[in-house]
């Protein structure tokens, strides 16, 4: 059992959110300083036995690690180490599921396997946030480092792995967005053909493609764009850069800039998708919903403006201008509709002006 702390440091990868209260921290000796008093504890013994076989008995190890982590009577460095190793096992599980996941734009959406992979990735993200908060506690670090020089390296490893698992989750969201966007484009072809704006051959091919993807030919375009927009929202929220622990050597620390890039990509996709959602809603004469979606698209400010191409920005502006004209036509309807259209027109005109100013500035 003397080797437990060392093994944990060596096999740690990054982690996440809830911080175990270290209320007794100043009164507890660390495990790294003197492991002997804790080796007879049943939780420590079970954890030590399963640590060596964690790859073969992942579920049992995860239970043992979480049980040890929650024992407030045990040294905080041992609990933090268990938290890190638990996160690394969860990351391995998520990575394995990701490698086996296949998402084809031409095939049905893999509901069960995607949800399982996404849940595993989310669980690993949460575990890493938890492990990082616990391992990087300043008081704990000061107490442990004299007895375990590898501790700072373990914390850095947790940070790096936390970034990697967040990137894994982002890739899942990108796949989700691409699939729903592709099907929405096909549904638009079918809808346009029904109104004489597409040929019957184009409609027939689109129907065949939708059926191959497991969707009915009557699937509504705006429903698919809404699902894509929801995935964009989640992507942007999940790619928030994490707060990194300060290091003496920047080259050794984790780099969250890749998350910033992914978030900017997500924001650009978000604006484009909301524009398409707004168009589909307008075609169904749901002007109120269309204006809301268009305003959301116009109000997005991409972190890295280069991610939103000029062509995409021009498409958003053109769609917004078209929406503004629809509102102006509504002004001559009933008093209630005219008042609503007037408010929509003012909001759109203001948002278009702000969006154009932002585009020029960038």
C-alpha cells in the first residue's frame, strides 16, 4: 500500500467541478508523508487491490475509488489521488466508446450509441473538473509537495487531460450538428419542390436520402434545424475555457486555447444554423418565431471573427434584410399584427446595424 500514492500520481490524467471540503486539512497528516496509519482502512485496502487491475475491472475500481474519495476521515491527498485516477478510467471508457462510434450523414442517427458516448464523455469531464479542484487546492499542495515532488506534475496532467476530454465532447457535438444540418437541407429540397421551386427529380433524390437516414419524407425542416441549433448551444456552452492552475513554466502547463478555437467554430455554426432556422420558420409563416431566431443569429459575436466567413456573414445579413421586408409588409395587417410587426422591424433594423458594424470592425 505504500506504493498507492506513487501509482496514483503516475497514472493521473485531468479533472472537474465539485470540491470536497478540506475542513480537517490542517489537522490531518498527508498520506504521502506517512501512509502507515491508513493502510489497515478497508476502503484503502480495497482501493489498493483494484488499482492494479483497474483496466480489467473498471466498474469495480470506479466504485472503490469513489468510496475512498468520499471518506472524509482519510488524508485529502489520497482522496484527491483516487479522484484523479477515477477520472482517467472514465476518460478511457469514453475514448473507447468514441472510437467505436460511427456517424454517417447518409445513414440513420445512432441514437443509443451516441447518447452512451456523450454521457460517458460528460461524466469524464465532470470527474476531471472535480479531480482538478481537489488536487490543486493550495493548502493541500503546500502540505503534499515536500513529501511527494511529483504532485505538481500530477496536477498538470489532470489539466491537460481535462482539456482533451472537453475536446472529445466538442467533436461529438460537431458530428451531431453536421448530421441534423444535412437532413434539414434535404427536407428543404422536398419542401421547395412542393412549392414548385425544385424539380421532381431533386425531390425524389432528397426523399430517398431522408428515408436512408431513417426519416420520413414529411419531416419538418424547421424541426431539424432546431435540433441542430440546440446542439450548437450545447457546444458553445461546453467549450468554455477552463481555469488553469498557475505554473512556473508556461510550457509545462495545459493550454486551453484549443477550447477557445472550438468555441469560436461553434459560435459561427450557431449563427449560421439560427439563420437557417429563421428562414424555415418564415416559410411556414411563423414570423414571430423567425424574428426571434434571426435576432439570436445577428447578436452572436464570434470570439475569433475569422471563423465566420464573409460569405456566411453576407448570408446572415441577406436573410435578416428579407425578414425585415416581411415585417414591413405585416405593418398593414390588423392593428395587433401591425404593432407586433413594427416592434419586430425596429429590433431587426437595430440588430442588422450592430451586426454590420461588428463585421466592418473585424
